[in-house]
C-alpha cells in the first residue's frame, strides 16, 4: 500500500469511529435522561413512604432490589455478562436509594478487606460504610442503631464456617436481612515485586488456609504469619520490604503494593458467603432462604426429630451447623438454612412442629438468596 492509500484507509477508519462515537454520545444522552427519570421515581417512592407515616419507614427494600436484579439479569440480551449488568444496576439502585435515605452499613474492617468488597457489592457505592475491627462490634453497632445494617462473613467454601458470627446470633436479637456471595481471589503482593529477600508472608488465617498448597509449592521456606485481617497483612507488608502479604486487590491498591502472583487460591471456586444483619423482617422476594437457630435436649434421635418434619413438609435444608451452647442448660445449638420464606405455608407448618419438638427455636431471618 502506498502512503496515499494508507492515509485514505486511516481516514476511513476515523470516519467510521466518529460515526459510532456519535451514536454512543446519543445513547449516553438517552441513558442520562432515563437515569434522571428513574431517580425522580425513587424520590417519589421516598415521599410516598414518608407520607404513609409509618413509625419505622423502610426505605431500603432488599426483596424489591433482588427482584429488580433478577429481572434485568434474565432480560439481559448481551453482550454484557449478567454479572456486569447486575453490578451496573446495583449502582443505579444504590444511588436512587441514597436520594430517599442515606443508610449506614457497618462491616468487618479494616478498609480493604473482602467484607468491605462484599458490602460494596451488595449495597453499591452510594451508601456510607463504617469499618469495625471485630465481628461482635459490627453486631453491637447495628443493635445500638449507630449503623442501619451490618455485613459479616459466615462461611468460606474452603475454610469452612466462621464460628464467631454463628455464636453472636445466639445472644443477638438481630435478623438476617440478606446474603452475599463473593468470589475470593487471593494475591501475593509486596512493595517491590521482588520476593528474593522476603522472609515472612502475612495474611488472615483463613486466607493462608485457602492458599496452603500454593504456598507449599512456591514458598515452602518462608514463614507464614496469621494476622487480624488481610488488610492488616497488606499494611504490615507496606512497612517492611522483607515481608509480603496475601490479600485482595482492594488491599493492594489501598497500601500501594504490587501484585507478584494473582489468583493463588487453591480452589478455583473459592467463594465466601456473607450475611447482611439488621433489625427488620424482609418480605418474600420469590427465591428466598430461611435461617433458624434451634436447640434440643441431647437424647437418642433428638436431631432426627428436628429433621423429620422438614422432610415431611418437603423443605430442603441447605446447611446445618452445630455449635456448643454457651451455658450448660442445652448441649448444642443447630444453625439451619432452609430453602423458602417464612411466609410460605409449608415453612410455617414445619416450624410450628419444630416449635413443639425443640427446646428453643428462633427464626434468624428469611431473605433473598444471593444474586450473582
Ligand atoms: C425505590 C424504592 O426504594 C429503594 C430503592 C430501590 C430502587 O432504586 O429501585 C428499590 C428498593 C428500595 O431499596 C422502592 O422501594 O421501590
């Protein structure tokens, strides 16, 4: 091709790109107009809720949000992935809700933890988030009303259940208002991107557990030190060139660390489940889970008698955990997750029977199942 031809070809590409970009600008104008219209609707919803004058107005409606997100994901014609469409709509809803009320969400901090990422995934960027250093502090802030909701980890697909969270439910009056599933990617990071002089790798014990095989293969001689959080590990690594941290991407950018090896978790399906805790009962969304706390006297067939009514009423139990009771009166508490919502007939019938059978029973919450 001579230079005249190549100039013509370049011009044609620029003309073509210019045309497409004009279309994108016109579409953005439409999106902006529609966003503004949606935001006005949300303001109207807020005013209507205020006019209704209920004592505890519920501005945040997790079941409605779950329905919207499920609907748009189902309708999504592509090419954007469902997860991307959900994330975009999550932010739109978050910004609309902020026009009605500025809600405050406490989470297990510090900033940079996976719990922060989970809180952002569920509530979007327009809510106020407050980090606390202990799971019990997150519960306390919500119980005291300093925060409207809290986000705490409950279980990891590799590391198992987070017993601090389960145990706190025994004494707390709070309800479960939602759940969040977050794909956890662990990364090895440090200040220099050079591992040659590194003698210590810091991380939370759960994260060290999730990367155990990888560490055995790649850094068998380097000491692994468990610290309070991944973010704390990143902070320590940022202050000491002889150390590295295993943490999420948020922590790397927060502490200005370089990622040496990304995605080092042993299981490619490493997911952590988080719970949203609050003071309200959540109406049915159409695809819900119910968590209950139940205890029974020890005795032959005690657990069988708890499970039998569930089977008879056709309820699926998706999880059961036992924890020792904090006093000696009852031996064990069981935490059960059931498919379905407390307002459904089968669930009510089964729980009424369990109430007769059990020493103690409390519904911790019925809430929408996690979305993508
Ligand atoms: C607009 C509402 O209030 C909030 C905002 C929502 C939204 O922007 O779609 C959805 C549910 C609520 O959390 C509503 O209740 O419908």
